[in-house]
C-alpha cells in the first residue's frame, strides 16, 4: 500500500482544521481537535509555552479522526475519501 503525505499551509492551521472538520461533519464523520498540551492545565501553567513549542504546533494543526478496532475497511476508505475531498477544498 502506498503512503501519501498531505501538506497544508502551517500559517493557517486552525482555520484549515475547522474547514476540514466542517466537510467531514457534513458527511457524518466525527472528528475533534486533539487534546490541549499539558502545559495548559492549571497546575502546569507556571512552565509556560516556551519549552514545548512542538506540543502547541501539534495541537494547533491536528485532528482526531475515527479510529477503532470496530471500523471496517469500508469505514476507513470512506473517512479517507472524505478527508481527501476536504483537503482539496482548502
């Protein structure tokens, strides 16, 4: 199976992610943002953002897609097709 890499404009990841989520939602495919970095939790705030730039970059530019051992091959293909369409629309 071939692997494909999708590259998006990193300067605008939040709005691109939101647009992709809207396209997926219209097709009945749930998605959500990844969890916020631990440094955003109140007890970790004193550490600040500086040392954990990659965590914030991942948070700002990532989505969680349906993943489960219960997903059929058809489910996976449907999500992939919708994701390709969503990326084309951005």
